[in-house]
C-alpha cells in the first residue's frame, strides 16, 4: 500500500472526486440528441441529470456514517462496484425511463468518491492544510469537466451517445483496481456506534446547531448549484439557441471550467497566507459579479458565446476560491465524524443543485435567461449565507500568518 499523504494517493482521490462531474459532463453534448432518440422533451431528458443529483445527495447520508463505522476502503470499494454495474446498465438503456433509473443507481455508486475522499483528506491533514490539498485536488479535478464535454462531443459524433457510458464503465474498472491496490485505511477513529439511529440523530443535530457548519455548507451548496445551473442548461442554450456543434460546445464548456481551475489554483496558493474565511468572502464576491453581469446580458436579449461564457468564467473563478475553503470549514472541526459531516455537506450541495437543475429545465424558454438568472441568484445566496452565519475568526498578531479557516 502507498502512503496516505503521497502524490499517488492524492491523484487517486482526485479521480474519485471527479466521478460526479465526469458522470454528468461527459454526455452533456448528447443531451439535445437524446430528445430525438427517445422521442421526449427537454425537461424529461434533463431528469437524467437532476435524478443523478438526487441519488448523489441521498446516498451521501449513507456513505458518510458507513465510512465512519467500517472504514474508508470498504465504503469506496462497494460504491465503485455499484457505479460500474449502473454504468453498464446505462449503455443498454432502451428508453429514457430506463436511462433515468440507471442514472439514479449510477449516482448511488458515484457519490462514494467525493464523500469518502474528503473524509480521507480530513483524516490525513489538519484543517488549513486540508483546504490547500482540496484546492489543488479541485484544480486537477477540473480536467474532468474540461475534457469531458470535448471527449463526449467527439464520442457522440463518432459512435453515438452510448459510447459515453462505455467510457465511464472502463474508467470505473481502472479506479476500482487502483483503490484496491493503492489506498490504505485512514480512519483511525472508527465509531462502532456511528450507524445507530440515536447516534446519527445526535450527530446530525450537533451539525445543524453549528452556525459555522451551516454557513459553510449553504455557501458551498449555493456555489455548486450555480455550476450545475450551467451544466444543466448550457448545452440547450449553446447548441440549440446559439448553434454550436457538440464539439464546439465542448470547447466552450472547457473555457468556463478554466475559470474554476484558476480559482482553485489561487486558493491552493493563498489560503494558508490569507485564511479560509477571507478566501470565501472574496470568492463569493467574484462569483456574484459574474452572475449579475451574465443575468443582465441575458435579460438585455444578448445571447452569444462571449455573453454566456465570459460571465460564467468569472463565476467559476470565484467558485474555485470558495468551494475548497467552504468544504474545509464545514468538515474540519469534526475529526471523529468527518464522514458524516462530509455527507451532510454533500447532501446540501447536491440536493439544492438538483432543485435548481429541475427549475432551469422547466423554465427553459429558448433563451439564456433561466440559466443565467439561476446563476446570479445562487451566487448572491452564497455570499449572503456566509456573511450572515459564519463568524470571522479572531485576528492573529502581526507576523503569525493567515487566519485559520473557520
């Protein structure tokens, strides 16, 4: 087994965290085509995205305490196996209903990656160092959504939409093998009572009463929901409304993702120096500017690649600053129940994102207004929740470095 803090393990954890975005972004260019393939409507096809998030959100509440009770490795190996079987089921789906059900079970497996990976980071690193590691993992993870739509567009054009899910199944096999051979158990605080209903209720109530956890979790949830509003609506706006090809759409998507990459890189470089609290304040402010500019352009009737891609680049730049620090601020104070805290954090992120994605689909009117309006609203929500609920850490004496993440 490889050392838990080694570069190899961090690469593996990044791949595990990327399960979620890769599972959605790879087949985004095929979404408009699925409307015709299954003779259905846009809102129904978008359910393959939103239902994925529902499954992703709910099952996190299971993986967190399971990894606290039995360890990180068993939770990961079981989840990846479920993901592999569900990916094969997606390949052979003959109706949109079958695809939606298969996507739900795919989510049940995929969510083990980010939940348990965040808990592993918390097991191995102290809080501000964990935020830095999560930031670099997020930066590397953006290769998935950057490459995903480009690769998915080429696969769709060359082999059809099923090729995307064949690719996901192959990736699952590789990650399952790597996890089994490289990752050692990191949970040294296993809780034999972690799955007892009374203990779960007590721990959840403890988290709900913590304003810091709630503020960080809601900030992360709103920020991720803005990203998902773009994920769920962008292919219909840029392919159907603007007229891009699936491959060109993938390139536009990659440009937006580069904003998140840049923000994550800056978070990794600056968090220890500036402090997690200030990084979240800065990130939510930057995202709000991008969201508001994009919404103003959309309501002005300006629908073009620059009018959509550039504001979303700015929004994602702020998201890259915000998410690693918000996640570390939520999970960091709870070393003995890091899995549970990570699970509740993920539930909040995915649950709110699913609602936003469904609304964007049902409000789709052929313009960019529903998508860009949703991005602006959740960006403002993220800034408001952090300012209202999270107490700034006490200032440190001059020369002692940045404030700790809270």
